[in-house]
């Protein structure tokens, strides 16, 4: 019964996605309530940008319009809940990412949506193209989220300068 609907690769993909999601949640929870700086906010999208090298491989090529739609979906739909649940706060002389009680649930929801949409996309395009589209979506999400965090960080830094003067 399940031989036709679930291949080993499909199950492995789901398991890897779930493990990756758990790792991200663990890292995000561990990073919250700890001092942050501009470098810690900027480095993740810069490091992730190296993933665009995947497009050197022809099998990952997708139409520009698909990539733009994926980026826009990540930048709007998926980044918004992360922005709303990530707040920076000044505690003493340091800026700290405050943990939201909803943050874990938002990440779980995003993971579930990703799993559901992944199967629909994968049924229409190749596996490398699916990976490419989801990478572009994730990049759009993290860039917009981190830009919002950077703006908030810089505003808190400016506010500290006014308090000292």
C-alpha cells in the first residue's frame, strides 16, 4: 500500500527536514536571552548566500519568475511571523534577543507548511529544482527577518547613545 506513495528518498527527505527544523529551533532558543551584536545578525544571511552556488548546476535552474515568487513568499508570508516574534531589548549595556513564547510554535508552523508545500512543488518539478526553490524561499525569509532585526538593533544602539549624552 505505501510502496507507491512513500519512497525511501521521500521518507529520508522528511526525516532530514524534521531534524533540521529541530536543530534550528534548538539553536534559536539557545541564542535568545543572550547578548547580540551586529555581526551575529548579519553573518547568517551572508553565510547562507553561498548556497546560490547550487545554480551553477544546470539541474537546479528554474525560471526567474518562479525564483522571484519563492523569494517574495519567503520575504512576506514566512518572514512576517518571525519578525513579529523576535524582539530585541536593551538590558544594562547590552542588546539581547528576547524569547517569545510563540516563537517555537511559529517555527513549527513554518516547518509543517514547508513539508506540505514541498510535496506539492516536488510533484511538478524535479527534486533539485524543488531544493533550489525552497532555498530561495528560505533566503528571502532570513534576509528580511535579519534586516528587521538589524534596524531594531541600530535603533536600540542610537537610543543608548542619547541616554549617555
